[in-house]
C-alpha cells in the first residue's frame, strides 16, 4: 500500500539517573491507557542509595512492568553501556536431550540451567508428574487425570528484541484410553503459573501453538487439531489425526517478522508463511510448554531433542540524539506527575556513544531555535528520554522535564537543536490526531504517523504519511441469531478514493494481506467479522467488528413451548470462542482474561420480561476469567468481566442501567442458597449512604458457551448470578484522585489508593503496619516505592495516634487520621450480618489525596447472615471483634481500641439506632428479603426444590435444577442446611437468623457495660399543637435491666449531652469466684445419671439422685498424661495448683469415671446475690476454663453454650460437636473463655441461685477434660 510501511526501531538503555527510566528495549505497547490502573511491582531498589541494579535486572523489571518506562526517581549514578545484539539459543550448543536420571527435575545438581519444570495434580501433596523419564521430559502421564504441567526456558537473549524465532523438538503422544487434553508451545511474557495445556498462557502480544488432542465427540468433533494463537486470539486451526505410541515425532517451528510462521509436524507441513498479527515479541520474552490431562481423558506427553534460537532485531543508527516520536493531542493515554495529559516529546540517541545534552534545545518555532534549553544530563547510546511539552518549564535534570511550550495540534514545527544551533532533528507536520503519535521508525527511519504511541520505548507500529483512514460502517450491529433466516451483513464502501475494506473471520486483526470485502456476508452460525479501511498513504482505519451468536432450538423453542427463552431477570450471554474458561481456576496462579463476546438483554419495560429476541442492552468484545478463592472450586463459577474495545483495552460501558465502567464481577452465589446475602448488605448500605460505600448490583441469568463452533444452547446455562460493580477507582466507583508511577511527592502522593487486608494475591504490593496488619494494593495494582512509603507512613501514624495516651483527642488522636463515619458503618455491616471473614479477608480501605483513611467499600458477604459452619458463623449471638473469642478467623483490627473511646462508642450507638429506625429496621429488612424472593421466584408461590417441575420457569427453579444442592451442606454451609430442602426454607432460615441477630444487638450497645436504647418518643395533639413526650426506654427484654435516667434533647441537630456530662461508670463484681465449692456427677446407669432429664438437675432443687453426687473444690477434669507438666489441665483441678508439676488432680480427677466411659459431667455450683446487686446488675458473664465444650444453665434455664451446635439436644451423652480445628488445650485451660449470660438476669433470685453446667468432651475416648467456672 502506497505510503504504508511496518517497521521496528531498536531502543537501548540508560540509567544515568537510577530511576529516571529513559530507555530500554521494550516489549509490545501496553494494552490499556499507559497510566490508568498501572500494573507494576514497586521497584524498591530504585530509591536505594546502595548498589544500582544490573542491566539484566532492570530490563526484566521494565519488561514485566511497561509503566516504568519513564518513571522518575531522583537519584544519581552512571550510565550502562549499550548491548550488542547477537543470536542466542537454548542450549548454547547442540540440543537439549534430557540425558538425566529418571525422576530428575530442574533445580537439581544434575539439571540447573535456569529452566523450570512444574506440575500440579488434585493430590495433596501434588504428585510429581513433569520429570525426566527414559531420557525425555515427560509433561503429563497416561492415567493421571486433571493434571497440568509446564516447562519454562530461561530468557536466552537478555536485553534484546528479536525478529526471528526457531524451535525444534520431538514429541511423543501415548494413551491407552481416551487421549486428552493437549499441550502448547508459547513465546511471550510467561507468567508464574503452569498455563492451561492446549490453551497455553493466554499471552497479550504472544504466540502460542496448541496440540488439541481431546476429540469431543459430544460436540461433533471427529479429530484433533493444531491451533495457532496470537495476542490471545485464534489465528488459524488445522485438523489433525494424531498417532499414539512410543514414537517421537519431529516438530519444527520458525517465525520471522518478514516471512510469518512456518510449522511442520511429523515431517508434514502444517502451515507455511502464516501471518500472525498481534504477535509482538519484546525484551524478556521466553519460551514455555504447557500440557494437561482432563477429568476423563489422559495421555503421556513427552518432549525430547529440544533446540530454541532467536534472531536479534536490527539496531537503528541516527548518528546522535534525535526526536524519535511526539504526541500533540494526548487524550489521556500518558500522564505527567501532575496527573495531566500533556503533549510529550521522545528523544533517542541512536549512536554508539553517550551524548551530553547540556546546551541542547527544543523548539516549536523555526525562527527561535533556542526556545527551551535542556538541562545537563547524559543520554546513553541507544537510550531515550521523554520530555513533556506542557509549558510548565521544569528543568531539574533528575526530575521529570517539561518544556516552556506546548505542541500545536493543527499543524506546526518541532525541532531538536544542537548547542551550535544546527538542527539535529526536525519535523514540519500536519494536523495531529488524538493518541496517534508522529515520528520515525525502522532502520530506514521512515517518518510519519505512528499507530501506537510508545513513549520511552521501541516504536513497534505501522507508519504512514497520513493519519488513520476512516472507520468501517456496517449495515447493522451484532448480537444473537434467533432463527434460521440468514443475516445479511454488509459494509459500506469507503468514501476515500482508492480505499478498500479488508476483513478477517478468525478473530485476528485485519492486515494488508487480509481479503478485500466485495459483498455481503450471509451469516447463519456463530461468526465474527473484523474489518478496517485501508487507504493509500494513510494508517489503516480503526478496527471494527460484528459478532453473531447462534442460539439452538433448546433456547428458541424453550422447553418445547414453541416460545423463545424468556425471564423476568436480565440475561447475559457469553461466548469464549472455544476457550475453556472454567478450566483455569487456581487462585494461586495467574488467571488471564480470555477474549469473549458478551450480549446483555434487559426486561421489556412494558411486559417486564427479557426475551432473547428482544432489544439488546449491550453487545461487545470482552475479557473474562474465573475469579474467587475458595469459590473457584464450586460447580457454579464466578467470573471477572471486562468490557473491551477492539484493541482489547478497557472500554467503559453501561450495563443494565448501571453507570458506565469497564470492570465487573459476576458473582455465582452457589453456597448462598438464598442468592441474596451480598445483595442485601450492598444494597442496604448503598441506600443508607449513596457514596459507593458498597457496589451496586443486578440479579441476572447467565449463559456461557465455551465450546468451539457450537451454538449457544440451554446446556450453557450457568444459573442465577449477581452482577456486581468491581471495586476500583473511578468517578462512578470509588471516587478518589488518580495517580501514576511519576507521582512521587506531596501532595499528589498523599492519596489515590485502594488497598485491602486479604489472602495474598499475585501481582500486588504487600506490606505490614506497625501493629502487624498485613495489607496489599488494589488500585493501583502495585504501589511504586514513593507511594508505598506514603500510605505506609500514614497508616503507621494513625496506629501510633490510636495507641497513644491521648488517643481520644479530636485534634491529635485517631480522629485526625481516619474518617470515623466509614469505620463505624463498615463495622456495623460486618457485625450486623456477622460476616465471619470480616476483619480478616476481603477487608477494603481507601485514601483520597489530602483525605483521611476510609474503611470500605464493603465486599464479599456471601458467608454471612448465618451461612457458615465455622468461626461461630451459624450463631446469631456474639461479636466478631470480641477479643475473647477463640473461634477460627476471629479478628479485631483496631476496633476494640476505637470502641474503648466512649465518644466513638456513643457515635456507634447513634448510628446503629439510626439504621434500625430506617433501612435496617426488622420490617424494612424483611420486606427487602421478600422482594428479592418474589423476584427470583418470578411471583410463583410453589416451593422450589431440586426437582421443581419444568413448568416452573422462574429463575430460582432453573437455578436449582442446574445445581441441585438444596438439602445439602456444601462448604461452608452450616450442617442445619441438610434440613432445608426448599428455597423458601433457606429464605425463612435467614430471616429468622437476622431477626434474632438484630434483637441480640439491640441490647448490646450502650455506655461501657450499660445497655441502652434511644428514648421513647410519644406524640399527642394538644389543641391542634403537637406535643412530644420523651421517656427512657423501659421495655421488657429478657435478661436485660435498662438504666433509668434523665432524657436530654436538642432541636438543632447537635449532640444533646451537656458539655460537662461525664460518662457513666460501672463496677465489676465477682459473684462466684473460681475454685469454689460445688457438686458433680459423671452420669452412668449405676448412679442414675443416664436416666435424669436436664431439667431434673439444672434448677435450684436438688436432683433426685443427689446422694450419688460428689462435693468438693472445683474445677473437675482429667488428663491421661502422668504429670501436669505435660498438660495444663491438672493445674486447675481441686483448686489452683498452677506450676505444681507433681499435682495429680486430687478428688476432682475424673479419669477413672469418664475416660472411655462418658463424654459428659454434670456440675452444680450454688451462688448468692443480694437485692441491691440484682437491682443494679446490667451485665452477667461466666468465665470458664474448659475442654472441649459446655452448656450453661442459670436456675434451670439455658444461658449459653460453647462448641455444641444450637440444634444439638442436651443430654447425658451429648458431645462437643462444633470444636474448631484450631482449638488447643492452652486456649481452653490457660486462656479460657468469657461468655455473656446477661439473658439469664431475669431468672436470678435474691439470695440462693444455681449455676449448672453440662460439661462435654468430643467423645468418650477423648484423653482429657476440664471444667472450672466463675461468674463475673
């Protein structure tokens, strides 16, 4: 095409100022805005005053993190020399013949060449599959299912770009049964995981060749295939009938930028001269193999006689510094340290010697060649420096440079002038286009418009004398094919003379070699057409595409009804172009986004139903992958979803009426059988605050076709999902300031951060606060060192203030550092719902520029509202933050200290009751739940079971026909889930649990130990005037004495507490000391204990068999070890004998009566209480040393239980059936537990009372036991 050329320009490296990244050979252009949500690990060494990193280290870092390309860090140092390009190979000579002993893997003494072999299997620990076997490298083994392995070569050409790649090896495929799944060879930026076998590593800008050996006959396949992927897109596929046995068959792969891809297998050419658009090799790229077996198919895959070689790209010679690229219309793709998208100029020293830049000039006016003087710095050979043309005139050589002029967008002049006033480089240019650069490229130094800006890096781009051509215009949009009538898709002829439209139907980008469009496409099956305009003398126009997804008869004739599928919920349909997205689930490995096409449909505003042949809400290219930690192993997968433009970059889109953004989550509520726990918490707090304290949501039904060349069918139904806005920075999400790696100083470095406390995630920056709280970055993905230091220092300062003596001071204490309201609301959300992962996982925070540390947004509440079988999650009582809890995952963060401030506690009380009077009133929450239930049932009152009749077409009925788990208890459901066999029963359970929870919390807030309620407000009319009466709350609540007092009020919204008001105080009184006198009985048939009811011995009256009970000093227990030095239990039998290693437990040692005979002991401890104590009592607690559990009674009424399930009936043979795995003897005996039994206050009597305890072991065979109580 006239005026159109492709070129590669070599770039070098300089670290004249360590951290001022002015050059380096660099990989493909970034696939997003250059700064938006930048991804890099913090280069800790950049700020170090110690040794400068090696050239190789630096290149590797820049390759992994392109955003470092012009990051400024202020330091000093010397230049590194330019690298001389040369061919490279693995191994250095000959071939890798894997001549090692069987079982050897990389890293051993025998094999230590920098390569890496790894494998994973479902076994625990995983079996070692990938290893040397019979002098070859076995990647998978026949008969070993669900395995994945990888073999990764070291970087063989450090610091070099390449223009050619040659790979040769021999391959053995051997299978006794059904072979599968396959293997791949990949070249690119290889991640840390094992890949996905025949799907490779999904490499942006990479090349992958796949051997798909599994023949899916159910999908109509008759043979395997060899598939070529470039830039994550399938370029071509070639059917192949693979031969199996012990024979190794030759594979030869060769790629060059000029000739394309040649591939032969077993001596037969597979493809010759295949163009692979999108493959852009870069510095640091490596070769890797990935192989896997499936659930029902396996095979041995082995390789041998491997050799890999690369050809370096040609170095560009400019004779000295030149302007290699500039952008005059920056649309936001590259920002300066002020987060502003200014023009920029790139200077390149394409010579063999460093250049001293002092006295050089940049100008935009030929008449004024010395308009802006460059400061003194050295630009190394083959090195780059980016300078912003912003008019800000910043000339600190060790900082980010800015000229005193901006570049004209319409047309103009730009030149680099030597100190002697001669022109080193100049451009006279025409009108510039947004985010299209102008410069020179390739060894010929062709000047023109560059399609892809690459500031500070190699120009890998198309170049032309004119800007991009016009856009492609289609006759219609894409979407769903809902009938057999072909869709005629036509493309309008370009307006420009000589212009043509070229297209592909393989997902690949159209190139100048693609076919020319000549007439309409008749589309009858799932298809994609990608096209762009090619005009002589111009860059190709923007790529535009249309994708159509075919629906089969199971959807167009749903349930044989003659009607197309419909729902009262929105519907989302995905197609991943044959990639098994569900096959990559490991949360500990990289889970790359897989290209997909998405269509969303919303209910018709009149009919209130979504029909698959109805109007489309959204359609477009997307990326998706399985998300979640534990949930990634559920049958119903959750997905991360990005909406993309044609270049695979984020594109903001409004989905189903939600504000436009590019990042979404499809939460599969598999273990939440109500479907709504996340929605309830998110929506209620979104309504309460309205500041994106929680994400917005939509219930949807999802279809996801992951089969190649197949229509979307009902078999692709994935169930009911919750579409959730992903946590990220943005005006429609967490609305905080932007940042980028150039931000290093105050005030910009003070904020713009989202971070979390969670399980460790790949690709994040982690750090720990001074009190030991672990954090990791969220937005940006990684924190450069200056930003990490800023947020770490701020949080450490908050913790110092919080733990200081004057922590309550509003000016110098914790309030100076945190947004108190967000912390209160965050804790209320966690505690009201009893989200048992709260304080530990999925705990998010954010900080705006010049703002305070804020808690939130809320995230991950599906394991809440009674939906957990650990950490006391099924119980509706108890605080998660309680420091006395011994349950797994108990956490507190800073909240116990915060709540020790009476003013913070009062503010929490006020906010709680504000919510309880409104959004979180019991009536409002029940109504919210009922509305969701009605929505999911589509108004159908029929009980939904696992086998609801097909006539019930409600979303929830479809969901449980797809996932029949009602009446089951998949992790982490409480065991009681097995008794609930309908959706309605699950909803009723949650409503009852929430009602009990709210009732319990209602009596927990107060001042110090005094429970309180807001005053009761009564209105009456007095002669037409409203009269308001305020009285202290005096309701009757079981077990609670509410304080009397005077009611204060204001009418201006201010706090009604008087200025001199002193907080009430309380006095702790020990009513029953530990080691008091008591009576006990180990029940047996002989002593009558096994025939006694619980009621017969837990009250004030003596039990019928009182003569059989033993009286003595508490506690009671036994330990099968000979001395108390081996276990702490004997220290607390028959009094306090702590430290007495000879004590054997005395008369309270129950080993002979209990061990292998009984799991329980009955205990009765009398105590007295005066009339004055009873009148003033506001809280009652018992502290017990125990093992393994107990049920406490006060005057015959159950008051509390520990590690005995709520549904377990108390009896003489009860066992502790809810003991967490992390419970230890030390926790039970030394630490003990304090349990609130205030609900028993109403049962107390003046004078004599009875504390009775059913103390239990896990079994009769348990080898130790303890119960030693007291009452506080």
